């Protein structure tokens, strides 16, 4: 049942629990009972991703050592249908259509500030002092070589800029240390890290709140590139067309979604570090080794009765867990190209098997240098800048969602000596498998211009039927094609 239908927006849910019901109605929910938090929840997630590529959402219950109804949700979004459900778009659309609609939608977002409410499901249980134990929840050990149990993988890390006052939400991994502390890994350049550093630079501790289970729209907002200075809660409110309800954290005053399932608030104290990692990361490798990272000292633990912990364990990208994010990122890079004045972009596809590491841009070439301009911007804008590796630009007759077609274009329209450029000393970080431990977070980028050289008016024609002939023949020989 739609809550509100504004133009073509369709909202079939409010909050995580209604979202799960809506996914169940789509026929995309799998319930699993009895999987152990130690490796089994991670293993089942990986098996289902491997089998289906775009797997159902998986809701784990009956987890050994934990009360019934203390659940874990993994593989949350993953399909275009669930992505559309979460972002209020029509459910039956193609990946390219999703990218198109989403990029127009985010461009028009008018942020709506969150609404502070006195009460909410999150406050059903509030623990402080010695009563706090984050071990109450079945945080999985997701992968065999992980350095610990990661309670935060699909989380919202909430901080406030000490100078400018704005609130940021980012999805940053969080490892359980003990009952009253968790570790937090934030990559260089991420907004939460910039804000934390401002506190540290003044020898102040950084107040923080973390939500570990919530409306997947908030997870999307926290884990994609929302402009610096914008509160992701306001952004999500803008997508939704109504304010996100938050409670004010009892100790920190930070806004925490009132509908969250589990949340903590606390502080990170300058110099308070503990060994964190490694963790099986989105590149498909255990990343960032085991090294000291900031600790969150928990002052308040809040949770809804029978809580649902959300998890998004990274897998090797060719196995899964990257498809929907590729679509979201493709839309943002496409917008960045348009906003910087690159004309006639016909599509952007972040390759799901490479995640950030390969971006394919389609253009209709209009002038010499058009392809290079598109490549440089796609590879350096906010959504494409961090930890990229390859940007490939192709002509608009190439299907950017078809790797075979893209490889054909690279192999036939580029000449390595003149078509590949290297951009040096770009934004990378400790998750980059090519960087040795402790290296500066810098990498290089290759731009592969796989468009027909602009000046080559004699470039050979592509074989294959003309659209007219194809249509005629397909009609005439229809029976053969069945
Ligand atoms: C499942 C998932 C896990 C993530 N884990 C981390 C992480 O551990 N550390 C990090 O810095 N970024 C992580 N990210 C990426 C950030 O959430 C993303 O870059 C986001 O835009 C950061 O928000 P910010 O721009 O406000 O810093 C993760 C993203 C996803 C989707
Ligand atoms: Mn941000």
C-alpha cells in the first residue's frame, strides 16, 4: 500500500520493519534460522550472493547464543527492485533507467531538516554506565580473517562539525572491542574523518553516535557521496519528501533516527587507539592490515525491543554486494559531468566487478578533446575521485553495461601509445590492495580513450546490420529467433 504518491514517487514503507515486509511482498526476502554469528551468517550471505548474483535480502533469526528475535539482516538492497523501493522509484525499471531517474531525482533534492521528536522505538531500552553491553547483539564475524566481530557495516556514524556546526552521516566500519567500546575505521578524506580531526587538532574528544540498524534509505544516504556540508539526514528527508524523525542523543545531543533498531553514543578521545582490522573489504581483499584506529567509548546504548542489526559485509565484487552501489555511483558521476559542462554524455557505468576502480563513460563526441575532458572529470569528481583506477571513455554506440562490448571498443578504438594517459598522485587510501602497509594514500589513474579518434574521418565502419535491415530481417525470419 502506497503511503504517498507524489508525481511518480511511490513509497511502500516507512522504517526498516515495513521495508522488510515490502521486500517480502516482492518475493525477495529469505529467512534463515540457526546460522551462527561466528562465520555462518557471513558464509550464508556469500553462498546466496554467489548463487544468485543479485540475491534476496536475508533475515537471520534464531542465532546461537542470542535471544530469539535478535535478528541480522544482510544483502539488504542488491536488486534494482529493492533499490527502486528504497528510493521511491517505480519497481520495474532497467539498470540504465534507474541511473537516469535517480540522477534527475538527486539533482532536484531540496534537503529537509530532520524533525526532533521526544520519543521513538529506539528509546524502548536505554542503558548507561555498567549496564551497557554491545555484546548483547549478534554482531557477526563475517569473514575468516577478519580481525574481530563487525557490528557496523551498514551503519550510520553521526558526528557534528565543531567549527561549522553541520551534522554528517557516514557508513564506516565498526569492530567490537569489548562491552563498552568499538573501533571505527574512517578512510582519509571522508567527512567524518575531517570532522573528527578538527576536534583532535584542538585536543578535544569527538562526540559520536552510531546507528546499527535503520531504514535502508538512510544507509544509502550515509554511504554515497552527499556534498560536503550537507547533513545526510536532510538529504534523505529531501529524497523522501518528509523530514526524518530523530531523537536527540541523551549525552551528545546528536540527532539519531528515532526509528533506529540499535544505536550508541559516545566519544572518541585524541590518542585513544586500539588495534583494528583487517577486514574483508569491497576490493575483494583483506584490507588495511591490523593497525591502531580510534576507539569509540560508549556512554549510552539504546535499542528497540527485538532489534534487527543491519549488515553489509563486503564480498569479492565479482561475487556480489556491489551492483546497486554501482548504479548509485554511476548516477552521481554522470551528474558531475553535466554540472561541469561536459556535453552529450550518453551514459556512465561504474563496473560492478571493479566497484570504484573502473568507470566507463559513454559520449557522443562533439569536438576534439571531448573524451579526455570527460575522463578527467569522471575520475576526479567527488563521486569518482576516491580510489579509482581506470576510466574508459567509449562512443555512444557501445553498450557501457556490456563488458564484452566495452572490451571490443578498447581493443579496436584505442592505440595504447596515444590513447592511455596516467594521472599521478591521486586520492587513495589504506584499503587499496596495491599500497603496502603504511604507504601514503596515493595512487595513479589510467585514462583509456577508447573512442574513435576524433580526427579520423576515415575510421572503418562497424559491421553488423543497419537498424533498418535488422528490423526487416527480424520480422521476416521471426520464426528462427524463437
Ligand atoms: C557497506 C559500506 C561500508 C563502508 N565502509 C566504510 C568504512 O569502513 N570506512 C570508510 O571510510 N568508508 C566506508 N564506506 C564508504 C563511505 O560510507 C562513503 O564514502 C560515504 O560517502 C562517506 O560519507 P561522507 O562522504 O559523509 O564521509 C562504506 C560504504 C559502504 C556502502
Ligand atoms: Mn557527508
